[in-house]
C-alpha cells in the first residue's frame, strides 16, 4: 500500500516539480507570466525526495531522482522524471500548459499505472509559487485529490510540497517534499 501511495504521489508530484508553467494554443496579445516560469524550468534538475509514508510525525524515506524539462513548441513543456525507489524504477511523464480560456495552468501526468492525473494551477507572482490541484485515481480506481505547491527559491532551485487528504474533512497533510537543483553545464 505504501509503495502504491508513493508511486501515485510521485506520478502527480513530479510533474508539479517541473515548475510546470506554460501557455495556450493561440498567440495571446500579452503573454502570461506563466510562459516565463515555464522557460525558467527548462533543463535537467537533480531531485532530493523525502516522503512521509506513515504521516508527517513518522520517519521519512529519502531517495533521489532526475527531472528533464524540454520545450514542446513555444507554449508547452514536456517533462520526464526518473527515480528508483525500493529497487523499482519509476518514470513519470507530463505535459503542462496554460489554458487561455480558463486563465490557469493545466496539465496531464502519466506513469506506469492505468490512470492519468489532471492538474489545474495558478501562479502567485508575489511568492513565486504555483499552487496545483490534482485529480487522480489510486491504483484501486478510487478518486483522490492532492494539493501541490512549487516555490521558486532561485533560478537554480525549486521546492515542491505535496499534500494528501488528512483525517479530517478538507484537511491536507504534507506527504512529500522535493528539492530540485538545476544541473550546471560543463564548461570546456
């Protein structure tokens, strides 16, 4: 059960970690700031992952991953996240964009499981944070909602915090944190 919850959380979280911000299908008159956020997340990022599978008061599980973010046209970002947990390789792929009609970020995340996750998000310029709501299904097919915040600490560091439903109605509990650090280019 822990492995399934971690895998499900990773599937939705990594996409958020991409810094995932982009733009829609038609050329807007003034490009949303989300396009700049998108461009800032391009490249290869090392990820330090910490998961509290038994709850925030329990010991955490730590492991590492790598996120690669590429432009998919001018208005979208394609992200691949690779990690290994408990001897299993995990891969997560996502496409994130900006919906001009809805005036919010949108995305789809897939992993090895049978269900895709749908995300909607808003960028807070003041805190440099994207707040995501993810609607997904667990491996048992039951729907679940997750909340994720991705804060840009600097041009080379982002921190993602994934929260899952808590014990009380409308309560969310921190489940995962990922620190993304941009890889530096080798200078000849």
